[in-house]
C-alpha cells in the first residue's frame, strides 16, 4: 500500500468520524431544543413568564406571575409519572399552589414501607413542613401560606399524596423527584 493510499484511508476515516460526530451533536441539539420548548411550556402552564424573557430581563431567579395570568393559575395540569423504564407510576395534577399524586393501583406502596415512611414523609415532606413552621414562628410567613401535605390510604396502601403551598420551583422539583423515586423503589421490590 502506498503512502498516498494510506493517507487517503486515514483522511476518509477522519471524515467518517467527523460526520458521525456532527450527526450526534445535531441529534443532541434537536433534543435540547425540544427540552427547552417543553420547559417553556411547563413554565407557561404554571403562569410563569417564558425563560428566555426572564433571562433577557435578568430576573430568572425570582419569577413573579403576571396579574392577569393569576386567574389561569388555578387550571390544573395533569401528567403521567413514568419510571425510567417508561412504566406508569401514577398521575400528577399540578396547580400553582398544589400538587396531587395518584398512585397507580398496581403499585403496592404501604404506609409503613421504608421508602415511603422514612424517606418521602419524614426526610422530604416533614422537613419542608418544619422549615415553613420555623418561618411562621419567626413571623416571616403567614400560617396559611405554609406547606401542608395529606396522604390518602386505602387500607394500608398509599393511594394519593397531596402537597399544598409548595411555594417554589425548587421545592416542587424535589417533591416530584422524591415521589418518583419512592414509587420506582416500591415497584422494584
């Protein structure tokens, strides 16, 4: 094989590698654009301004709903909660002040199960409630604005979890992720 043939083969291999890399990056870019559009849709459905508008205005960290949109905030948004494998774990209904999870009836999550009682209830929900109670006691928050939660049981099985006054996006994400993890853990038993 001549040096020119070997050089041409190396260049062809390099070209193939670059074309694959470009296709991979374009696919990732398409995914990121879809994810960004989804996040804008979620923020809009929760009565927030679009993220790109907030970034331009420099207020992305502190989002205030617009007055005329506040009435629409009561409209619930319902979604299916899925495991990493795509299995349905239940549904979540979200409004500005409340998130309600209805557990898939096929999932055997009992009130005494460790992922539910010690993790979700004690570590996540109770710690948030305590943090709000401290704010109430210091006079930094009104009692009616503090977080509360309710669990509906059917015999010993967890059927619904409702959280009121979660107050901010960070807390909502933590609650959603914790419920999803708890339900996934219950299904893996």
